[in-house]
C-alpha cells in the first residue's frame, strides 16, 4: 500500500510517555508501543521525524508558581525534552530502527547539533530523526518547535498524537452531543476557539500551509492508519 504521506513529523506530548496516575516519568510499555507504531510506518518507506514535549518531567512555569524565573525554567523544560528524546531513541534502536537525536541546545556527548540539511539527509537515509530541546528558545513550546521543524524539513504533515481521537465540536467528556470533525479549516479552528496547539504553533502551520492531523496515538495501529489515509483523527487544513 502506498503511503499517503512521504515525510511526516510526529509530535508527542511528554505527558503521553507516562502512565496515567503514575509518578514515574516513563511507562516503557507506552514508549514501546509508540516505537512499534513508528516502525510500522518506516517499514512502508515513510520518513519520520519526532518531537517530544516534556510535561512528564518538567514544564516551564511562571515565577510566582515555581520560584524559578520563567526563562530559566524554560531551559530546564528544553533539557527535559532531550531526556525524552533519548528514551524514545533507545526504544527505537532496540527494535532495529536507526535514529539520530538532534538538539537545539548543544550537548555533543548525547546529541548532534540541529543542522537542517543534515536532518534531511538522515531522513533520506530512512533514519528516524528526533528533534530535542524544542526551538532552543525560552517562551516557546514543543508544539511550536515541532511545527517549525516540520516546515523546515518540508514535512507533508504534522501528526499530533494525543489521547483523544480528534477535534470535537465540544469537549466529548462533558458534552454527549459533541461531534468529531473529519476535516476542519484553520479559520474554523480560530473562529470556534478550538485549541489544538498554542497560537504561535498554530499560526506557523497556517501561514505555511502545513496540514495538522490530530489523532489518538495510544491506540496501536492508528499511526499507520493515518499514513494509509484512513479516516482516523481530524485533519486541519486550508
Ligand atoms: N520549552 C521552551 N522552548 C521550546 C520548547 C519547550 O522553553 O522551544 C520548554 C517550556 O518550558 C515548556 C517545556 O519546555 O513548558 C516542555 O515543553 P511542552 O510544554 O511543549 O511539552 P508538552 O506539553 O508537549 O509535554
């Protein structure tokens, strides 16, 4: 089967790596499932880049909440994304996938520096490229880092893996009448105040016409279904 997308950027939240109600940052079973799902699409010849957040370890907060200056905390958050990237890298390599971790902050002993052209070369050689440390700047999110990298490497789509299976007219946990969108335009998302990503990340996608697919990454096989063009999740496009 021919994949619908040739090059994708998969954005995972840090939170998703951890089991619900657990204090441990990682659930090896979840990371293993993600690695297997990624393998199922690299096996189809899809080029895969990955960006992972850090909510399972540390998120920058305002100073009043944490006692830590915002920019300082944000750098801590960026470092935490590298730890998550290393965890994913270990699991992918364990199942035989070649990977490279590139970091927006220099840490030569564990990651290559982020070099756009080199990242593209790795992808062409079917290595999974994990981008760590977000954008390398405080006051941004990993959704923004993911959108930015996706645009830079000319990904066909950004796949936002979440725990819900798409975008709904209302919160499906609160409103039984809520209906899932199959596709939705960027403008409709803004008009209806649907928060898929923070505004910086969302605007970046919209201005660069990068489609976004929101889907449930925790259901094994779903990632492959998206790549096969099955009606999974919600597609945000022009
Ligand atoms: N962060 C940052 N700049 C970036 C990306 C991330 O400062 O370009 C910091 C920020 O503090 C953020 C934390 O890293 O709260 C973790 O990222 P994020 O909140 O996006 O993780 P997720 O919610 O996806 O787990």
